[in-house]
C-alpha cells in the first residue's frame, strides 16, 4: 500500500492485482445494473414487494462485495502492516468492522 499526498492531506492507496481489480469492478458493474433495474421498476410503477425483493438482492450483492474486499484487505494490507509492527492498523480494522456492523 502506498501513500498518496494531495493538498497537505495523506490518503492511503492500494495497488491491486489484475484479477482482484477485475473481480471487484465486475461485482460493482453488476450491482450498478441491479440498481438501474430497480430505478426502472419504480419508474414503471412495479408492485412494491417485487421492488423490495430486488433491493434485497442488491443488499446481498453489496454485502458479498464487502466480504471479498474485507478478506483481501486483511490478507494483504493488515497482515503486512502487522508484520511491519504497525499495530495501529488493528485499531483501524476494528473501527472499520464497527462501521460495517451498524
């Protein structure tokens, strides 16, 4: 993971493998398509429960995306930082998990 500096602020960035990048982008493209489909359903006055079922599918897809991204993060960034003695990464991970579990 590299550091990127813009206007006096520091943002972490991560270089991903081609496979990881393509997998994440494909998942996001599918989710984006599902959301556009839901918008179309609303525009066509589709019955509420049918829309709710599609919203649940999008939520499940987002949760799956989060699990994959979190797993990759732990296996790469977190593991590397712990090996390098950067214990603050564990605190960052705990804070992230707390946000995800709201």
